[in-house]
């Protein structure tokens, strides 16, 4: 039997005999360790609670909310004018490495920019924006129109979607000619156009042209400026009016005016591929028509991505990563791929934008005329200047703001196609409805100001030095009261270009200098109930074929928009669809800002039929699979801020992109 040793080890006994000070120290150590562990546990629990109930970070996967929010994309500085723009690249991932984005089109000068995937690390494909979503926003309050919301997709509640909220409960929405109208569901009330607040309007706008970004190549080739002096019945710019000087630093327009107004107008044109090639070769473009123009359309530079087959760029298959295009790694380039060279190297194998079938290059321009515009300018006048006039034309109707430069008074007016003055809205039936809304401003002779003027959603807005001007009467109007729906199209006459030159500036008396000019367009919502990419446009193709006796391709429609002489005879204007959606209580209608490439509430009905329900899925999870709305139960929260857009790969990796960190409006 083994003997048990009951004698304590002297050393062990000594180690357990602690002084009072040592005991307190040991207790503090144990308590500190426990508190540290508890702090981590509490922090973890709080993080879970924060994520579940207060806020959560999301990454934008696709471009349906572009340009407000970016999905996977390329970030490009135009190699001609220097303008920074982004094109979508999410299809590189969605299509299983079958395509590579090799180019995109500048929104400002419309030059086709090619990707240098082999040498330029910033031509990588970047991930989408990282945003923060406030999940507590709709716990105590209702969503507001124009909020950017995150919700569970009714067709698959496991998937999060992000769109802009347009329709509210108990409304019937109608989408017509790019605008959205609403009336109370179940009533015969006249639908009212939905107007965006000024900050939202600017946040959702798209660049048409900015004189701060000039192509030195075009300047050296004497390519005419888009801004030209003009007078009634003119076929070429008058010489006794505005002088426009172009340089790499921008445009400087000057005039010494008499008692007759001197007009400066915007003509929407840009070089074609042949003219760009001539300019690069040193050939003069001075003979180009300065009054050449085309319709302003719903062109989305984000959707102008040029794609080539994967095998035309890379020699072998690989996995996602950071080499080359930024998404493909472990790859070598195809020996025939000429990095940085134009898409013509791929022959006819490229597609231009999501609508393109490969041979029409549809991504070069939009499919729909846009008449809602915003003009901005920096102007300085001398002390003897008398009057400044700003003009925006939509469907042949002139919307004007006149500044009396002796007093600073600004007055608004509407002149229809026949030359008759039209009235603004009023809360009461009174003579004030027929008067021009007026306001006092600081725009007086001898001063310099930044002015912005908009005609969007049947409302005129004016900003002076970034502040919205308040008028003494409503600046809203009902275009349908003086313009038939069939006349809602671009107009042109021999005496006045109207929609062929939709932005005008006139000065009477004194001298004036303009240092910056900018043209923006409003959002154009496409009337569709189809979820087929490549088919999201307003025109009823069957009806168009019946009216013309022949089919018209999408490229042919774009050709009409680019040629003002065809506007009056184009049958397509009357084939633009009108679609409506009825909402009941607790039903919300979201749409993407990138209307041609957004799978939103317009297109959801029927998704269940297209995607059969798996057998092991609870049928209740699909009960909203065929609806065109988001039920309140599927709302997640409001998108608040882009806290981390992609970082740059140069001059050093992970350079923060501070410029695009922003609040989401």
C-alpha cells in the first residue's frame, strides 16, 4: 500500500502565505483581468446591438444608384479634358470573368478613354462605396420622399437592396416623359408632379458640360466652343457680340453691350471619332459648324463602359484579385492586347454599355431627350451694365430670369412656343398668379457673382452665391396648362434654335465677363414595366413600327436625337409610354438613380415566375415576390454617409479618396 505524504512542501507553504499588501495587489490584478474581459464582452454585445438596431455598414455591389453611389467601377481622369468620371464594372464579376471593362466615355468632352490595365494601377476595378445605414431612422418616424433607403428585396428577403424612395403609401404614381406624378389612390384628383428639394435636385443632377475642363488638343485644332454668340435669325455667330476665348484653364467670355441684349448660347455638340483623330494628327477643325447641335439626352457616363471578351485581354483564367484590371489576379495578358490603346483593337467584339448588343455602340449617348436643365455661371459686370437675362428652353417654351442690375431685382417669366406669356401657380385665385414672381438679390452692376438657374419638375429655382433665392410668389407651374402632351418634345425654328440651344445668357448695357459656365441635367425616369436589361426605354417599339411602317433600332433613335432636322417628323415621340403603379397603406415605391440599369419597383412584378421558388424555402418568405412595392416590414434603414469610397493605388497604395466621402442626399 502506497504511503501518502501529508507533509507540506515548505516552498509551497511559503508561496501561499501572502502579506496583506500582496493580497490586495493580487485581488486588483484578478479584478482588472475580469473587467477587461467583461469590457470586451460588453463591447461585442453593444456592437451587435448597434448593428442590429442603430447602424450598419454596407458595400454597394452594383451601379443601380449611380452616380449617387458607386458599385464596382473604374475611376478615370479623362486623357483629353482632365474631367474625373466613373464607369461601371460590376459586370466583370456578375458575368463570371467573361468580360473586362477596357474603356469608358467622358461625360464632359465625350472622348473615348481606354484603360491601361497593364501599367496604370489606378485603372483597376475598384469595389463599391462603403456606406453607413441608420437603422433607427424609421423606428420612430416614416420614410420621406427622396430618402435613399436600404430594404429587403421583396423577391428574395435575404438580399438587401438600396434605392431612392419616390412613391409613398396610398399614392398612385405615374411615370411620364422622365417625370413622376402622384395622386391619392382611389381618387380622381389631378396627378401632381413630384418636385425635388434644391439640395436633392443638385445631388441627383448629371453633368452635361463644364468649361473648367478643356481639351488642349481641341483648342490647338481650333474646334469651336460650345458657347457661341447669337442673335435672332443668325446662321453664324455675330462678330459684334460675345468673344469666347478657350484655354486649358477654362473659358473666358467677354462682351461690351449696347441697349440691345447681346446673347451667348449653348450648342450641344462634341467631336466624333474622326474629328478626335484629326485633332491628334494636327489637322485643323476650324471649319466645324459652331452652331452644330443635338438634343441633350439621358446619357449616363457610368453606363458608358466598354467591355471586351476576357480572352481578348488575358491569356489564362484566374481568380479575383488586384493585378491587372484590379479584379483578376494570377493572370498574364494576351500578347495581342495593346494596353492603353483604343477599343478598335478588339474589332467588333466589344459592347458599349448595358443596352448594347455589340454593333451599335449605344453607350455613346442616351435614348431619351431631357428638357429639365440647370445652368451655372460666374459673371462680373461693370457699373454701367443694365440688365442680365438667363434663359432655359424646354419643348419650345422659354423660362427666363431677368435681373435689373440697377436694383438687383430678379423677375421670372414663361413664354410659350407661340410667344405668349404664361402664368405660374398661386395658392389663391388672384391677379398675382399672372404677375412675374420677383425677388431682391445682390446681383447688381459692378459686382461678381456665382448664379445657378434651373427649370426642373415644373419649377424654376434660382441660386445666388450658393443660396436659394426666395420669391414673392410661387415659382412652380403646370406645363400641361399651356402645352399639350404631344408637344412635349424638342422644338426648333429658323428664327430661334430653342431646344437646339436650350441655355442662353444675355446682357444689356456695360461690359461683362464670364469665367465659368456649367450645364447640368435632371434625372430622367424611364417608363417601363420590364426587367429585361437592354430593353429599359420609353418607346413602344411595336407601336413605332406600326407608325413608321418599319422597325427602328435603338441606334436609329439616337441618330434622330442627334439631328434637329428630324425632330418634327419623328414618330417616336408619341410612342413614349406612360406607366402607373397603385400603392396602398404601408407600401413604398423605390427607384434607382441609374434608371436605365436599375432593377427596381418598376420591374419587380413577375420575378417569382422568372425565378421558381426552391422547395425547401418557406412560402411566406416569397409572399411579396410579385409586387411592385416594398412593404413597411422589409425596410432596413436610411443610407446616411459614404464613409469609405475606394482608396487610390497611387502615389502610394491605400491613399484615401477624401473627395468622395460625403453625406448621401
